[in-house]
């Protein structure tokens, strides 16, 4: 049985701190075990001293799959470990696109890795373009989706859903500004499902902005939902809204489509490449609340449009990537470097 040491952030199993990267890590961890790998997991706080202690305990010549968030926060530990074990870094996103503080750590950690697995073609292309990884050292394993029932939604199309941590890069401020222009329309509500603890000041501002715009009672910051709660949210949703400023792939978009829920999203990062050819996805310019407002207004007043997008979402739902395919690709990369 092949052994792989999987080093992940300590939050991946915390229901209060759900993230797309954590979802990916859990599927890879569990999927590798199901296919016969001996997966030895170390959950660690992404900080130099903690990561160094974990990596030092891994035997010489071993194989380690390290989450990118862990790697970029502890580049010295990755550099030291790579001299005696095979380190593969799992890059969920371009860390330097979100934080200048992580740029140097990203450069050093990726340079030290034996191989890098990017979770979208866009992330791979950006890492190569910026000179952070040589093209022959980086592979792509896109996220998958789980089987799910078709969402029933509502008769009027008025239940909007946004899924993701409440933070500036997810664009919830743009969403509230767009919704503020729709106060004249009745029968809609928007549920924002995602942690409000990552950036509490921003989350407070979102709630305040909604209240100031007179739509506070129609915009619900639901916080992190359990798996069952999120399934219920998708089942009741008519459309997913993803107004991100930065997005490497868009797991929430894929999950919505798997439920037969149409999507209105910004054409940023890896979203156009991953979903641009899907008829159930409406792509808009990023950072344009007016364009988002117009798109949502059209959605809510045009039942023919809603019916067409819903039919497209239902028809295409079985063509999405699956998690077993993602796990198989990760396993193939790990086999190639051990």
C-alpha cells in the first residue's frame, strides 16, 4: 500500500470554517483512501513553526501532498523538507492575487516543490505566466461534483443564493449594491451562505449596507451551513449569484449546476474557462454592480428566460466533472513523483 502524508490546514474539518479548498482537500483525502492509498493526515496551523514540526517528522524519502495555503505560509519548512522528501503542493488559487504578504512565500514554496497540482487551468496558466512554476512541473486536477437532486426552486424565481466566505474577494459588496437597485421588485430574497468570521468587519459592512439600502430584511447572512443545510439551500434556490473579484475555479458554481440551478457570475479568473461554454451560466464583467443589477432584474421579470436557463442547467448537470476523476488525476501525479 502506497503511503502519502497529506498536510492540510487545521480548519478543513471545522464546520464553522468551510472553504472550497477544504472541500477539495477532504475529497482527495477520502478518495485516495477509498482507492487503496495509506493516507496519513496532519492537520496543522498554517504557520512556519507548526508546519516545520510536522514535515520534520515525516521519514526520509517519503511522499507528502501539502495544501497550498500551508505551503505559502511556511516556505522555509517546504524548502528544508524538499531536500529529503518528495513534496507536491496543491495550489487551489494564486495566493499572491489575494495578499502581497503571501507572494514571496508562494514563490519560494512552489520553487521547492517536486511538483505542483493546480485545481484549475487558469491557476496553472497564471503560475506559469508569473514564472512561479516551470510548465513541466505543474499538472491540473479540476474539482468534481457530488450527485445531487434537481432543485425545486420557487415558482417566481425570487430565491437568490450566494455561497462562499463573506470577504472582499467574493464581491458581496457588489451584490448588495446590485440588489439595492431592485428594491422596487417584490418577491425576492437573497441568502448569503458562508463564514462571516474570516473578515467580520467586512461582514458587518455588508449587513449595514443592506439595511441602509432598505433591503436588510431580504438579504440574509446565514453564516456557514452544515452539509444538510447547504443541500436545503440549493434545493430552494432559483439562481446562484457569484459576483467574485478573484476566483480560480468556482466550486459553488459547479455545485449549483449539479443541482440544476442556473448561475449569474462574473467573468473573472478561472470562471470563464471552466463554465463559459455552459448555457445555464450568465457571465458578466467583474466589479460592475450595475451590470449585475440589470442581469438580476431581467432574471426576475422574464419567466421565459428563467425557464430556458433552468432547462439548460438540468440538461447539462450530468456533464460536470466528478470527484472520482479529480482523485484519480491527483493519484496519477503522486505516483509519478514518488
